[in-house]
C-alpha cells in the first residue's frame, strides 16, 4: 500500500520583499545609494585619518602596556575595521594590509605568539601608505610592502 505524497511549497516572502518576483533590484535605488556615497566621499580622508589615529593608539598601548590579550585584541579590532573600510575610503591597499594584519591575529589561541615587530611592520606600513597617499597596489612601493607583509604572515603561520 503506498501513501500519496503531496509537496507543498510555501511562498518565498523574502524574495517578494526584495523584488525577486518583480524584476529584481531597483536600479534607481542603486543610483541613489551611489550618489549618496559620492556626496560623502569628501569626508573619506578625515574618516580614514580618524581610523589611523585609533590604529596608532592601539599600537601605542602595546608599546606602553605590553603585548597582552587585551591590547592584542584591541589592535585586531582596529585592523578589522580598516580591512572593511579601506576600499570604501578609496584605499584598497589599506584593506589589503589590514587584512594581512587580521590574518596574523585571527586565531586568538595563537595571537600571543605573534612577533611584535611584525605587528609594528603592518601598522607602520598602513600609516605610511595613508600618509603618502598610496591607494592601490599598482604603486610599486605599495605592492612590495603588501607582498612582503603577506609573505611574513605566511611564514609565521607556516
């Protein structure tokens, strides 16, 4: 004796709310968002400087208070913020370098084994590329710095 099976497909309410059944994403809304981002771009330089000040403070805390789980975590959070914001602020090289620093500090169980000189190299490189307005790795110095930092992180994580 077989039991008849009936498949019931509930409506995808999320798709309906975001326009999945009605032609996709509204191009006009995207254009408005891009225009708003462009209008804010004049402030990107100051906002990036504000993030650099926070990064510098985290580095200073390590130098004055020592490399502790708390100071390491504070530096990790600053790096994570810059990883997310660098490209938005028109500095994809900062995103790349901060990403390398995040990779170095990601594993909280191995975080305290990181050589402080490698932390300083990352922070100093990020500050230097912002100071010298080296925005992408198309710049030879920026590319060399990023590659060197990434190689050192790979060697450390071995």
